[in-house]
């Protein structure tokens, strides 16, 4: 009679790691996002990222080659996440005013809920956009959001609810700037002016204010008189 084998089966996590490389990559990128956003490109360490993931240091280098490449992929993943969520808003099937309002509110709330994204963008600005400029993916993703906003704006002009002569890139800048500042300067602004900016009731008011400012900037006199 043959004795039953006592050889242990490989751990489930190990099997998943081998059979699901995309899951491993996603895990690495999630941890890298936190590390880069907190410590910057120079301060983040591959050793520390490996300790906080299911991947070894060797595996990180296998997938991403070096720290700068990992940083670039982290940037790409962050931009891809927000642009994919924007696409789900389905703005083309909404009336122009409703579409613009939804986009503004989405941007404000996304930034408020994803401070790591804001810090990553701030860090990339410290590097003068050098890494971002290397990514065709990021360029393509951000061109897409301008295309969507342009379509909404043109429809609004044609329907008489948006005024003519605006540049959609400047409109995107306005939406981004107001939403970005809410996160990037939250701590300093709150301390300087002794105001709990992050309190839920204040965030709701700011979201309403930002939305109203953008709609009033874009809207025609007739549109504003009806609001």
C-alpha cells in the first residue's frame, strides 16, 4: 500500500501570484501610489514597497525594471483611473447644463476622495512634468477629456445655454484648479484661517459653490436668469 503523500500544496497566495500577474501589478501599483505620494520619487524605496506588497523586490524589478519606470506607471494608473471614471458619466446623453454640472461635481468629489492623486500630480510638477511627458498613454487620456468637454460645450452653445468664445482647455483648467486647490491646500488653509475645510458640511458647500461658479462662467445671460 502506497503511503499518502505528505508534500504540502503551494500556498494559495503563491498560486494566485503566478496565475494572476495583473493582480500582482495592481497590488504593486497601489502600494507604490501611497509611497510616491507620501515620499516623492527620491524618498520612496523599492525595498519598502516590496515589504508592503505580495511581491518580492526582484518581482517588482521584473515588472517595472527600475524605480523611475515604476513611478511613471504609477502616474499612468492614476490618470487612467480618473479618466475611466469620467467616461462612465456618459455626458453625451445629458443636456449640456446637466452634463457640465455632473462633470464638475465628479471632479470635485474625485479629487477630495483621492488625495494621493493630487500629491502625485504635485510631485510630478516638482519634476516639471518630465516623466509625464514620456507617456503617450497620459497624453492620450487627457486629450480625450478635452474632446468630451468640447462636445458638451459645443452642444451648449448650439442650444443657447452656453456663451460663445470659450476655450474648452481653459474651462477644464478652471474646473481642475478649483477642485485641486480644495485638496492641495486644505491643511494650510484650514490652519491659517481656523476653518474646518474638510468637514463634510463644508465640503458639500464648496462643491455647490464650485459648480455654481463654473456654470455661471459658462452660461449665457438667459441661462443665468432662469437659474
